[in-house]
C-alpha cells in the first residue's frame, strides 16, 4: 500500500500534525497488528505532497494511479486542493480526508473565522466530505455531524510509554494551555478563576500560551508565551509536574467538537485535570463540570485532594488513556479502515 500525503502549508507548524498528520502516518508501520486470522505488519510507503504535485496534469495523475492507493488530505479547506484531489479520484486513487475541527461552527474570535465564511472555503471542505472514500474524525460530535469513522487523538506511546511511575506532582501548581482563540473561554470563566487566585494565594496557575491581562494583577498567576514546538512543550509540561490542569471551555458547538488532547498531555505530566463533562473528555477520574459554578467547586476539591486520592485518580486516568488513547491502539483502527 502506498499513500501520498497532503499536509496543507497552514498546518506545517501546527501541533495538529502530531495528532492528525505525519505524526500519525509515520507510525502506521510501527506496530504489528492482530487481525481475526493472523498477525500482520503493514507494508506501507508514504510520500508527501509538494508544489510539484500541484502542477501535475491529468496524464501525470493517470500514471500516479498505478503507484498510489490513497491520497491523504489533512483537514484541508483550500480550493486549490480540489483539482489534484479530483484528478486523483478520477483515476482511481482513493481519497482519505481527516478532520479535527467543526468548520461549520468557527467562532468570531477565532483568527480563521473570516476564512471559513468564504464561499470558496465552504466549497472546498464540502467537496471532501461528499467525495472522500474515507472520512476520519477526531471526536464523536464531529462524527455525528459529518459522518465518517472515529479515530480520536492519541499519545504516541513509542515516545510516551504508558508504564511510567506516578510523577509525584507539585501540589501548588495548576496549568492551563492554549492560545488567543480561547480568549472568550477564559473570559467566561473569569469569576471562578479570579475567586480562586484571590482565596488561594499559595496556589499558582501557569497560563501557557496566552496573556490573560485581566488576571495579571494576581501574583500567583504566571504567563508564558505559546510554545509552537509540541515536543518541547511536552518537555516543559512534564518538568513542571502540575498537580492539576484546567480546561475552562464554553459550551458551544466548536468547543464540543474539539478533542481532549490538553487532558491527555496533562495527565501524562502528572495532573488531575478539570474538564468539561462532555463525551470526548472520557477520563474516568477527572474532575468534571457543566457550569462555571461547578468549575469553581472542582477547583476547591482539587486543592483539598489528598495525595492518595490524587494518585488513585491519576492511575485510573492513565489506564483509560492506555486502553483508548494511545497511537498503537488508534492506528490499528486506521489500518483496518485502509485495508477493508
């Protein structure tokens, strides 16, 4: 089997590549997969789409159809990609389109909002939804809306093995990570976060990736720049060993479609996360909320939690990740889909 992979230029520096792009593709050959009749190690080759492929005419795509089985397209909504994709499909190369955001529900504060309002953008992603031979979605809400197969985001267990010991986290540290697209989320939860920072001066919240200036008057709120390098970010997070991690998210369609990677990463670093009570955030021992008021209550419970309870929750959450959200598990499903 041979795959030609199209990673849009806009995603080349995005951590999404790790969870949905070549970070996934390059691991498809890394494990032996058990099927009903035998164990098999896939014989799979991957090439990457370049500017040269954009210049291919129909004759070159006809020739390519003898070489490639699949054209993988990572969450493209670019009109320029429709010509090569339609040419590939015309000559029998199957289209695999992967999505990890709800393109119908982009919020006005998102920097991509205007782009997704354009007719050409809608034309592009709607073509892929209609014509892809394989659609893979990162979350159940996306699958419910667009169809396709559920292949959730997962930690690379070749890099991050699951047999680690309890990190013994820093009881005084809570982390948050995100960018400017979470401005409204943080604003929505300002009251409980302010209250917490005021009433718990011995606890620190480290905001990684965005300067929430309206919280900067608190000495126990610290801010660092966004870290675009995923692997370095994971090093920084793990070195901190946070006691907790907060994911304050407004209840809206776009957020509902987002994945729980912040939770996966923080648990691996040692944290007990506070997360929305949504289907995607399936951690069995996380602290969950439905409203800002419940979020505030869970913050208090996090601070009052004993070391023994914290360790028990971490162990249960790690077991869930190992069973459901590691790449060796999710990539088995991807291979089954590619080979069916």
